[in-house]
C-alpha cells in the first residue's frame, strides 16, 4: 500500500511539511473523530535551505538544538508537522516562498 500523497513544491527538497488543519488535542473528541486522511495531513516536499533563509521559525526548527536538524543531517531528509493551519494556505505560502526565492537566487 502506498503512503500518503506528497505534493512536490521543490523536486530536490529535503523536508516534508505535514500540514494538519486541526491542532492535535487528545482531550478534544472532535479531533479523534476526524477521518484518518485529515489527521495524516497534507504533505509538501520543500527545501530546507529556502525555509531557513526566509523564516526564523524554520531557521530555529532546523537549527542545531532541535531533533529535526539532527535527523536531517543523519538521514538527508526530515518530516515536520505543523498544526492549526489550513493546508491550502500553507500550499500557497510555500509556492510563493519557493517561487520567489528561486527567482531571487537566479538573478
């Protein structure tokens, strides 16, 4: 059985962003009743280089004191889950970020 679909924003990307609209709250019965595809989130393949250049949050998250950085260094890729954001908004932001940063670096 194939895993969840990953939307490729950067084919050479080394980070999978898993965007889950609902925050993970085990005490919230609504969260536990969500369909499994919603809990699994929407996945985007992106570049750690572009994320860290454009976002203090990802610069810290992929910094030396976080487990994600160690996993990225050891395995060459990492999965980062972000909760509480509409996946379509995350898709738009990541496409803008990657498109804008790629054009900037090509000049």
